[in-house]
């Protein structure tokens, strides 16, 4: 399954992204909004994900993330794909030197493959709005989202997600 390291947004940006999830769901379109809400399911920015994560990396991550305070700008809507006949709809997170440096440190610590999606220069920072969007739904999704002004957020929290156990835990002090 998936082991990931994820930045979570401040409450204002999270609320704005959740509103976009809701607009898509209310239009009957694919959305990251869940029918059964879960405290662990929230807008985030994945710094690293893989099938496994070593105990050594887990132990060292809080040190790498200590004092986290990162200004991020969430920008345009992008489409990833098509892959297996569908797209992923995301909001681009504008890469800054600070964000790229943090991601590179986390990915290196976690053992990212240089040629993988989390390898140096290969990562695309984003926040997901919808998965499995069929080609014929793209126009409706964009219409339902409407105008998407840039969002700013101050990221101070990072968490670990373990999909095997369906658990998250904080890596940064609150």
C-alpha cells in the first residue's frame, strides 16, 4: 500500500480547497470529497510516497521538519494524464526554492529513486481536487470549479500517512 509524507494546509486554504471538492461533488462529478468523512482525509501536498518507508527515515523525519513554516501559493488548475482513460484534476502549488529544497531533503531521506516521480527535478507540487475524471467530464469539472483565484497558505504541519493501517500522525509540533 502507500506510505507518504504530506504537508497539510492552514485552515483558510484547506477550507477553500474543500469548497472546491464540494462544488464538484454537488455537480455529480468526481471529487476528493468523501461520502463518509474521515478526519485523515484532507487537502495536502505530498512530499514523498512509496510502498514502504524505513524505520530509520521515520525516526529522522521530525528533525528535518522541525520549525516548519513555509509560505505556499496554490495556483492554476492542471490536468495529469490521461492515464487509463482518465485524468487527475489538481491545483498547482507554485514551486519555490524553499519548497523544492524541503521536498528534496524529505525524498532523499526516504530513499526516492532518482528517476521516480519524487526524484530530484521530477516532482510536481500539487493539491488534488478529483481523480478518475473521464475525458468527457473535463469541461464539466472546469465549469463547476469556475474561477479559481490563487490561494496562499502558511504550512506549518507535516504528517505521515500509512494506508495499511489507515492512520496519520503528525511529524511536526502543533
